[in-house]
C-alpha cells in the first residue's frame, strides 16, 4: 500500500502525482510497436469510439514514420494526445487486443498514441490544412472535448468558428475534471495551443452564455450553433448538514486541485460519498495530498459500483478504505462537518432500503460528494424548440447530432449524461459533419 507525505512544494506534488501512463522514450515505443500483430479486421479499432486505425498508426511507429502516425490518429480523434493518456484503454482498445486471449500483455496502445502525438506537438508538425473559406460561421458554446473536436473538424471544412468558454482557459474536462495523475496541465495546454495555432481556433474565454438575448445574438450572427456545455456542478443530496463549509462536490474538489496543486490542503479524515470513477479519483487524490484516513462510502454493493475495477484498485492501493451498503443520512458537527452518520442498506423486493437501528458514524474533517452532477438546465431552457429526455439530456439525431431545434447541434456529456473524453471527441466530429450536411441542404 502506497504512503504519501503531504506535498509542500510543486516537486513533492509531482512525486505524489506521478503519471500513471508516463511518456515512452523512442526505444520503448519502437519495441512495443513491434509486438503488434497488425490484425486484419482489428478488434481494437472496433473498440475505439473514434475508430482510429490503430494497427496503421502502430505500424507507422515501427517504420519510424512518427509524423504519419500522428496524422492517422488526429484524422480520427482531435483529442488524440489527451485520449492517449486518459482513455480507459484497458476497457476499450487494449481490452480488445487479441493478446488478452493468449495470456500475453496487450499492446500499450494508449501510450503509443500519446508518444506519436507528443512528437508531432513537440516538433510543431503540420498535419492539418484549413479548408478554403466557405463564407459560413458556426458558434461553439463550450470548449470541452466535444466543442474542440467540432471546431477542428469545421475548420478543415472551411468554416469560421468562434468558441465561447465560461472559464478562464479552454479544454473543459481535460483541464479541470481529470485526476492530476492521469494527465498534467502542461500536456493539456500544449495540445490546445497546437490545435489553436494550426487551425486558427478563436477562443472567447470568460464569456458564459447565460441569457436569452445572448443566444438571440448568436442565432443572428452564425449559421449554426453547437452546444458542448457538458454537465453542471455536483448535485445536491438534500442531506442535513450538507451546507457546512467543509463539504464539497468532487467535481469542484478536482477542479481546485488541478488549479492549485500543492496549495490544496486536506485534513486527516476524509469521507468520499459515491461509487463512480469520479469518487475514485477524489479518494485517490486525497490520499496523494496526505490525508491519513480516507473512507469511500457507497450505498449499494461493490459489484454495483459504476467505477471501473482498475480505478477502485488504484484507490485501495493508495490507502483508501471502502464501505459498501451504507447510505449517508446526515453530516454532523457544529459549524464544520465532524462526522457522517450512515445507515446500512438492503434490498427488499428489488428496492434499496435502509435498515432501522443500523446507524454508524465515520469521522470526517472533509466530506466530498461524488454522487453525480446536476445538468446545465439554465441554458437548455433558453433554446426554443430544443427537447430533452427525462434525465435532462439533450435529444439529438444519432447520426448528425442535430437537436430538435435544427439550428442547434450538441454532443458530449450534455447528450450522453457523462461518458469518456473519447466519446465527446467523436460526438463533436460527427456533429461538424452533420452541420455541413444540413447547411449544404440549403444550396
């Protein structure tokens, strides 16, 4: 089990938050790429949401054509570098590798992808060509993975694109919502700068779209609008004591950590409520910040957790303790949270219930809620004629990603309710193609 000192400097922070998929050196990359069988009808391609031609880009690494390898990747996935680092490759492409059936370690596809694209970024390679201007303009609301992918694809088709971002910097989830041991701020910003410079992306940051008149102006000024707004802040649990100062949402906790690194101080007793991947990230990072006792509490059984198994194992190996079938009923303390009271749970006729008289208390100087995020319903309610489902997800055409208001297209978490960065990158790319088809239908 890992033990972490409290990081007081950036150097100590980097030691605690060492990258889980470090960048390969050329020798490692050439050796690893040479292991690939270059399968016909490769299952790894089928498992990649963006359909990257994985055997081709690996073959290009083997033949030392790194520029070609990077282009193969970016032709399918505009977030190729970030996805190489943060994708759950063990579930996706690497999980589909045929070597898994032979008791042989699968090809490290993610690290090879990150190696090739890092080379192109570092060497400032010209992989893309902006298309001749077609005289049309598209507004992108949100500069997360979906918005970035949509903007990049539109630029190579000749569209003028403005990307409106509420935060100080573009990148969305990759910069503000991913655990710091999966990708560094510098890596994210390098890829953003590379795409911005090569494709002439125009970011308008610190510019939230919150009012109807703002949307009216966009509708007048642009030919189409893409919504890549993601999902909102951590949802409210309506627990007694939830409003105490040392109770925070996991999304907000991770964002602050990504901004401030070692300046974030955590107390000794941390309780993380939830069973998804975000909960695992919050717990693992609390350990790396030096918390002595981290308790991960989930109201259902271990087998019902939404988190990937490898994310849970990482949290446990970091020193996190888990409690299952435990429902929080109150956050207790005077001015600050001092403990969380739980009740045990059980199923009764298929319905989860708490067990009377089963209360127990866990000490907590910090409570992190990782129980889902609220939807950005404010902007959704401003768009006339745009429908959402019963979970407040934007309804889109599955091929074009056009909403029920034809001027608006959407993708990413606002559509799927929360998935991987690679899924959002696919949505954005396909929405750009949908915009092209729709606008050309007026010719």
